[in-house]
C-alpha cells in the first residue's frame, strides 16, 4: 500500500518539539485507528468522543470541486499523543488542534493527527481540518454506491455504512454520535438541503450559503447533503412538528400524493412507537437512479422518486426511532434498525386494511424464499451481507415471535419502552434481549433467541 506523508510544520526543530511537547506532565499514547467493528474494522477511531461537527462546505456542481473546513469538538477518553480521523480521498490542506498547527499524515482512509501538545484524558479539544478536492463515490462491500454521488444537476452525500468519510473527516462509526452544524455554499439558483433545521440563508457575490443545524445526536452515516434544484415545501405534523420536504424540481408533481401522507404516517408511528424523537421531519426526493435506494438520513430521509411510495416512507420514517435515535453500537446490530423498520411496514399494513403481521410472518415462513434463512439476523456472515433479507425479514419475524409470546399490550410496551430507554443513544443485540427479559420476566425468551435470532437455518416451527 502506498503511503503519502505530509508534516506541518516541516522544520526539524519544530518536528522534534511537536513530537515531545506535553502539558502538565501528560504523556499520551496514540488513539487507535479503528474501533474493531466486526465488519468494518477500520471504521471509527479510539481515544476520543466527538460532541459536535461544524462543517463549512463550498461546492460548484459544474466542476465537482468541494472545499471544506471541519471544526470537530471532542473529548479525550485517554491521554493522547495522536489521534485518527476517517477521511477518504480529498486533499488535506492543514490541521490545527486548539489553534496550534498539528502534524498529520495520510494512510488510506486514516488521517493521523499529532497535536502540538499532548491531550489529557477528559480534556475537551477542537480540531480544524481544511481540505479540498473532488469527493469520491465509494462502493460498498455489497456493490451499492455511497459517499458523494453526483446527480443530474448537483450531488447527494450518503453515508451508510461508511460513505460520510468521502466528504468530511469524522469518527466514522455509529457508536459515536454528535450534534452538527452544516453550512453549504452553492451557486445562486441552486439549493443545499441537509439534516435538522435551516438556521440561516444568505446570498453574496452570486453564491448562496445554507446553514443547517442538527441539535440531537446523529451518527455520521446519517448525515446528508443534497445539492440541486428542489421544490421545497413546509408543513407541520403532530404537535406542530416542522416538516420540510425537498423534491427534485422534475419530480414535484408526481410526489404530491405521497408527500401529503407524511404527517399522518408520523402520527401513526407515534401511536405505535412513542413520541417522535427529533425536532423536525421531512424528506428529500431525488430523480430516479441518482442513488438507487432510500436511506433513513436523520430528520429527512432520502428517496429516489421511483421508491417514494407509502410503504418505503413508513419504513424510513420508522428508522427515526429505530436506527437514528436508537443507533447500533456496531454494524453487526443492523437488524435492530432494519428488522424494526420492516416490522413497521407489517404493522402499517395490518392497521390499513391489509394482511395482519401474523399473516405476513406465516407467508414468509411457508414461502420458498430460501434467502431469508441464509444466516441468523444477529450474525450476518460478512460486511457484504449486512443488508440482506435475513436482517430485514427475519429480523421482523423475531419481533413477531416476541409479540406472539407476550401479547399486544406488553409487546407495545416493549417496543415503545425500548425507543424511550435508548433515546439518542446506541445499543446492541444483547442490550435489546436483556431489555425484553427485564420488561417481561414472566416469560422465557430463550427459544426465540436461540432459534430465531441466533440460530442457523429455518426454525422447525413457526
């Protein structure tokens, strides 16, 4: 593997000073270059916890050039002599830590930063990374595209599982969530839409800056930016919840019917899952084929126009509870996202004149789709398979098995209580099974866990 190294400042005297200096006798060690995720071992970094990202981006679609400044506020979880950020491609122009120039080097997706002064455990520090270049479109292990995706008239940034590192440096793992401010400057006439709420908009010298603020914690893979020409509409949902939708101008007319359902879908999901966990909601609708899949980006899921239909909206909005608010601790826990969102589709169908969730469960069990049984939902076989049908359909079947055992009243207590107990946090499968067992100590769930959640092959009995 080629490895390019750039040291700032470059003089030998300052290099020696930067490598040996410390404050107050602190002697740190480097933070790890990954958090040992079972499927994406290079994702994330050790030694610190991010509290806030302040991203200032400038993008011109015609040249596809991005200029960015990322101010990352974090807390050291150990004494640090160096730490890593995840950044794929792009050119790093400079790095400062607490206002002082820092040494940095690049190796693959790892940006290693060596601050002028060692950082003490518990210390809050600010890192500023200035960078530029043409952001990359990345290919997932399953063959889908993520990262920075050019569109017919702009671009969209999508991050699941690790694509956000294509357009900003981060601690790129769902176990580390933070608040965000994202300011995107684009040529006048273009719009830039992101997560959260629009805090400010201004035009100067033929360019317009859009400042979006996300107050609630967000995993890096849920961050998005969509640049183009949009029909932007504002309405309200339950309890006056602000809803902002941005639809590609060429798709606006065809999207009206589904857009109108969003407030009612959120209201229905609140009945089933508890209070909506964020301060705004909405959707971004792109042209068919721009990215090829819908994604539950926080506050404002992204949909290609040909997938902007009721069941998909139900699914992606359910993720606001399960996946966005309650976020997986590792990518092995994807079923806690996708099984829950798939089960939301089953419940919506049950409540709106379609098949019951039990009938959907039985049809899947009796059907000939062997892919469902390829592996247990809590143990995907590799990174290439974390979005396969066992995670979705069989994950939802686990929830139906719990419902069968405990009855509706306790079941809804469980799924609503889970969303409330882990609100704005992270969780894994063991956390969930322990929660279910504590919530209903009168039932034995061991057979469900053994046969449906962790067991290989098709269980002997539905």
